[in-house]
C-alpha cells in the first residue's frame, strides 16, 4: 500500500510540476503519511521531484533552446542558489520557514498574473536610460538567486515563483517559460539533493518509489501540455497558484 501511495503521488506530482510547480503538496504529505520524519521528508521530496523536472525539461527542449543566451547565466545562479538553500535547510527548521511561505506564494501569483505588464512599464522607463536598464538587469539576477535559494531550501512552490520571475523578465511564451523553469528546477534540486545525501537526510527507499512516479508524470505532462491553448494554460496556472496560496496559509496558520 505504501508503494502504491508513493508511486501515485509521484506521478501526480511530476505532472503538476510540469504544469506550474507545486507537486510537493502532493508528494510531501504522502511521505509524511508513510512515516518519513518532516525534515527528512522535505529533503526526500527534493530528491523525488528531480526526475520529473529533468524529464519535463527534455520534453520542452525545443522550446528551451529558443533562448540559448539565457541558459548559461540562469544555470549558474540556479547552481549557487540551490547549494546555499540546501545549506540553509540543514541549519533551520521547516516550521520556522513555513511562516513566510504563504506571503512568498501570494507575491509569486501576483507577479505571474501581471508580470508582463510590469515588465512593459519597466522596459519603457528603462529605455530612456541605459543605466536604468542595467540596474534592472542586476536586480533580476539577484532576484533569481534568491528564488533558487528558496528552491534549495523548500522545494514546494518553486515552479510558480520561477514562472513569475520569467514573466517579470519579459518572457511571454508559456511553453518556453515552463521549459526553462523545469531546467532551472532540475539544477537547483540536483545540487540540493547531493548536499542532502551527504548529510544523510534522504529516505532512499520511499524516495526511489516516488522518484519513479515523478519521472513518468513529468514527461507525460510535458508532451501533452502542448495541446492546450496558451491562454487557457496561463489561466489554469493562475487558478492553481491561488489554490496553492490558500493551502500555504491554511497549513501555516490554521493546522
């Protein structure tokens, strides 16, 4: 029964992570349900989500390669942020961090919904001064580093926060945004998982079962998602993001 619970949770989590991020809200409670301690469940969740990110990124590769110039700098920040976030998790409890998570998620949904408009306004202002454009570019990279630190520390919600960042940075094609999101999530999770493994913080038996599920779910969702019109997909992501915010607040303050 535990095997079936974790496999099904992994498939669903992998599919959700390919859509918008947030699959951890399926997988993390499932790990707790089968008896994995909270901190170890959080680290194991990062391990189990990794194949879904990788397979999803492969499914979106044609969309990712349209922005080759962004891949290297984004990947460097994802690597550094993932490592720093993992180190932070090993020092701070999940309970302390969970207090601010609902607010981070609310900001992320807002930025995803209105990020293109904000970016257009910033761009029109920045065009008047090269220095302003450079300052905004530096701000974006600093913001990406903070997001990746968050992802290394607490994987849940990383996807939708990255989508919000891409909207703010000017990307508009939802499939491209999802592809780069999955690529960076793969890097963040990979470096975090290595650090967690060295610290002995991963429940390998339960994690490997969920690992197999996310591998299947992530790739299938990435391939099937292209049949959805971008406008509908964007609306679904916003609705799903709002649901995540409600869940975060409920878990942080009413459970």
